[in-house]
C-alpha cells in the first residue's frame, strides 16, 4: 500500500526526519508534490527523535493498545486524558518516582507507613489508574 492507495484512510501532512545525508533533496520534492511537508529535527539535538519515539511507544503500550478508538473526537479525548495522566500522575523512574509537572514526593516516616491509606481513581474506563494518599 502506498499513499495513493490509502486515499481517504490516511491523510499524511508532515514527515519529521533527522538531518542525515541519506535523504536526498529529491525525496522532499516528491513528498512536497504529494502535499506532505518535511520537517527537520533540531540542528544539535541528536536525541530528539529518540525521546519522541520513546513517548509514542509508552503511549501505545499504556493506552492505544488497550483501547478501541471509535472516532477522532474519542481519540482526542483519550490523548488529552493520557497527556494529563502522564504529566501529573504517572511516576517516572528518571525523576525518582515523581511526575514531570509535580514536586518530588517527600519520603514517609515509619510512623506514617503503618496508617497509610491509598485512594485509586480510574480514568478512561479503567485503562489508567491514579493513586494518591487519603487525607
């Protein structure tokens, strides 16, 4: 299947690629003729593609592979809810189990661990789970 065979099934608007010399200018011209704009990654940002590929892999594994998407509106809602979950509630190893847009949690003392109560909130029909300490 190529772009012409896809027809209305897939409307490709952009191709994001690095600045490697293996992509000749002819490819950009061919894609431009098909209405696809080529966007180059940053000049001195060699890991830019890797970071986005990792985010897309996480999105697929945690949300899209577990969800049946009905239409574009449902997809936009699911992506918005996942982005909020990812940045505000999901723990990240590289941030010492903190979320990117939250402060790092304070370690609990032994006296608080014995009386620890956790509340769970399900999002997107139970696909995503968010946990917090009960007040």
